[in-house]
């Protein structure tokens, strides 16, 4: 029996590696143009790009691992069924439930791995990603502020710097600030330093020994203010995710932190529902590995009724239905229309019910009539198209 289990493991794990890699590449290619722009236009180094990609992977893996396990289990039993190996095993006295342990073990492994990604790896990587993005934005800001050139990279701010030392100290700084349209300011300072504050998610330009010239357009009056030290908060690029006060987003929180936030937040606030969605998502998405395993096993065994292509198509439809319901639950949950824990577990309940139905039918060795009917319909359509030609 161990030999049979090892053989089934091999049949499932081989397509898992390929499917996992393909899904990962597909998700990463969605951000390809943005990454190319960061390299070409913003001068971000390849090492930072690699780190950015690495920090996004745990979030992607939470969705990719269940799908990859589902497809690999389906493909494994599709091959065994189409090559009549399942029939040969049954003829040798190996029953339905004796084929099940490898599926349960792999589904459980997928559940544990996805749980680790959702509960541990993702919060850590989200926090590291935001810190890296902020640091990249700071470096980009330092590169942008060149000497003896009028810099207008920051919205409503124009800089002119006479000299920038290798340590980053600026000399003879001129700034025209139009952020307050009615009271534009002109700032002249002898020295300046860029000081990032990761905790507050801000970038300060600290000026020394200078003067602020205020001109009120409404009252047509002017005012001069001398200063020894003056901090000017610079607006960072959108990538920096600058915010007035640094606070972890719901995706950066571990389950125990989310539970604490839920208790501390009023049910009427929008954050309350976001915290709940993120909390229950960390449990419901990993559980989908067990649900997908339950439906992939009988669907693979029944593949002879519909053919390999149709079984794969049906598998894709199952994944589509699952994530469609999940996406709908996210939207309704954020608006408070649907209780988050109900919405997040609803896809598992629906797909799980379909899985139990297929499991029971296959265990009783009955044919799934609609599966065979789908194949017959497809064959009829192909014949009709050929006759039409």
C-alpha cells in the first residue's frame, strides 16, 4: 500500500510544481510594466526590485497554493483514470477509500502551508514591503534634488540648491512653496538636510539659518520670519504611502492583533469590517485547500465520463465560482451588508457541498449524468460545426 501511496504522491506533486510556478509567473507578469517603469524611469536597482517581488509573494501564495493543489490533484487522478490505472487498482482489491490518504495528506499540507503564509509570512512581508517602498521613495527624493537646477518634482514646490555635499548636506537653498494658494511662501536658507521618518511615514527637509517670506494675495501684505531651524514636510510619491500618522494597515496585522483591533473598534466604523474580513480570511482561505481536495479527487476519478479537457474546464469553473463568491463577500462585507464571517466561509460551504456530492456519487460508483451530458453536448456541437463547413 505504501508503494501505491508513493506513486499517487508522485503523480500529484509533479504537476503541482509546474502549476505553482505557472500561477506565480502569471500573477507577477501583471506587475511587469510597473516594475519596468521603476527601473527605467525612477532608477530603482535590480536588488530592490527583487526584494519588492519577494515581499509580494506571501500575499500571492495565499491564493496560489490552494489553486495549485486543486489543479495538481485533479490532473494526477485524470491521468490515472484515463490510463485505466484506477480500474487496475480496483481490480487488485484496492478500494475507493484506500486511494484517499495521499489526497488528505497533501490537502492538509496545503492547508498548513497556506495558513503559515496567511497568518505569519503575509503580515511580516506587508510591513517589510511598505518600509522598502518608503525607503525607495526617500532615495528617489534625494536623487531628484539636484544642485544648480530648478527642481519641481514635488507638487506645488520649486527647489533651487546651490550645492549638495556627498553626505547629503545642502547649501544655499531656495524654495518657492505654493501649497497654500492664497499665501505663497518663499524660503531661503543657508543649509538643509533631508531626514526620513519611517515611523511617521514622512520626509522632512530640515532647514537652518534662513528666512520665510509670506505674501498674502488677499490682503496684499508681506511678512518676513527669520528662523534658526525650520522643518518642511515634503509630499512623497504615491509609492511611499505617506500618511499623517503611521499605523499598521489590516494586512500587516497578525491574527491576535486583528482580534484586538476588532474589540477596540466600534461596529459602525468602516475599519471594523475591514479588520473582520482580514481576520476571517486568514482562516477561510487556507481551509479551501481541504475543500478543493475533496472536489478534485472525485472529479479526477470521473474524468472518463467527460474526457480530460472537460474535467479541466470544470475544475477552472469551480475555481472561478469560488473566487467570484469570495470577491462578492469582500465587497458586501466592507459595506457591512453581509456579516464578514458568513461571507468569508460561504465559498467553502458552497464548493464543499458540491465536493461532498461528487464524493458520494463516486464512492457509490454512480455516473455523474450531467458530466457525461456536458461531453455529449460538446461532441454534438463539434459535429454540427463540421457539417456546417
